């Protein structure tokens, strides 16, 4: 009888111990932390009371923890899964600022005050690339907008960027990449009563630095097409890239032929264009531009242009559309202005390649090894809709 009673007590104690062990193990998961500080670069002071979100990049993108910055701009977030990749998002005045993170890491994140009107925002370069495809003319329009405001501020709100294409054009895709980001596929809506004029459905903020936009569209083509350029911001450089088998013409003396040193295409350029309606031009003939891998390797005068976290594998390059790389090696016939345009053309085309690679991969599983970038995430602020799951717990 005593032996049976002892056996029952032992079983109960063992069962209780196992339960406690399981609870302890579960509770021990969130042992690590991600800490950091947030600084308002517009004011030169710590950013207090900003919301901070820890986002786990797994099969499902999920907000795991939330916190607020203290008076010194510091924060701490508990990490439940040390082996998973994370991203820390700080929301300041409705704009998100993202940085990759891992357990135990101390971050330093810069934020900026936001305003609808910001001085010092202009277009640095725009590249229109033309190829023919049967009865269609395909156009890739790549624009780099620089925010050089002083003190630095983020331009936020509606219509931070607008898309202009011919009235009979059919918009195919729009991509955007903020400073230090790879890219985000976004959509655009037509402006009522203005054919060819689109605004972004996503109020994409223009943070200090360079923001790149790429939009692709098709227009009906019978061997000749006319274009009227239009710009939302003053533009320093405009480049028109067409195959050598096509012809470029303009009644305005704005454009000049740029010596590229490449036999596969020609580039016409214009400089210092005002916001609003710009120069018009026409293209005729047929042709395609060389594939990326068929061009001579780019070699910059000093170093290759810095890309926003480019992750371009050999397989990714083969999947790219026909995007030519400009040979920007210095030539005696080039003026400093020409060299500047060539460097800009090369940089933005390579950035567009990175955008396209991300677009091709966007349906795949997020992986830390593949270099997940902030711009590839949905956002709960002006950068994107409230797509992040609100299952965060307060740290």
C-alpha cells in the first residue's frame, strides 16, 4: 500500500516537474534583446517618444515587439527567436525608418522631421530607355530624386512623386527605392481628366538622400512616336537611350549626342530642365538594346558607383530585362559634364537592375542570407499600408 502511494506521489511530482520545465524553457526563449538609440538629425537631438517595432522576417512578416524611445532616444526590444532575421522600424512623424537587426545588436537609427513642403528637393537624373516589341514601343523611365534639404527633412504626404507618360501609354509597373534600400513594388492611379498622368497610391516619402523610381510602360507603335517630357521637380540631367538602329529627332536645340564609347546604343542628353513641361522629341525605327550580360564590363574612373544594397546573383542577371550598362571610362573627347552624366546613367541603371532582381524574387521566402532590405517590407506608415500583423507584445 505504501509502495503504491509512493509511486503515485512520484508520478505527480515528475509530471509537475515536466510542466515547470516546459514553462521555463518557453519563458527562456525571449532572453535576448535588441537595443539602440534614435536621433533626430533635423534637430540634432535624441528622438523621444517615437514608436519602435521589432519585425521578424520569417515565412510570415510579423511584428514581434513594440516599444517607445525614452527621453534619451534609447529603446530595448526582447527577441524571442535568436536565430531569425529581424528588422527594427522607427516611426517618426508618420514616416518609417528601417534597419536590419539581430539579437544582441546595438543600433543607431537616424530620423528626420517630416513636412509636405521641403526645399532642396530636385531630380538629379532621368533616363528613358526605348526598345520595340512588335506593334509596341516599350519604355523604361528611371528617375533619381535627391533631397538635399538643410536642415535635412523628409518630404512626406500626397504626391511626393508623379508619373507622366503619353496619353495612349499603358502603365505596366512602378518601383521605388529610398536611400539605402533595394526597392518596393508600388501601384499608381490615373489622375482624372489627365490621360497619362498618374499619382502613387502609396505616399512614398522622400527622405534625405537619393530616392529612385522606375516605371515601365508601353505605347502603340507604328514605327514613329512623339514624346513630350514633363517633370514634377527641376531636373539636372535627362538622358534618352535608344538602339543605334533607331532614330532620334527634336525640333528644340536642347538635346546633344553623348559619346558613350559603345556600339550598341546612343544617348541624347539635356541639362538643367525646369519643373513642368520640358523638351519634346520623336523616335522612329525599330531595335533592341543589348542584354546586360552582353555588354563590356563597367569600369568606373575611380570606383564602381555605390548601389543601395545590391544583391545581384548570376541567375538574377540572366532574368533581367534588356538593360544596357554605359561604359563610363574616361575619354579625351568627354567634357566633365558628359562624364557626370555617364556616371549617373550607369549608377541609376545598375540600381534599376537591383530593383528588377528584387521584383523577381518578391514572392519567395525572406532569408537573412539573401540580404533582406528595409524597402522590401510592407509598412504601417506613409511608406505603405498597415500590412504588418499587429501581434506585437510590449517589451
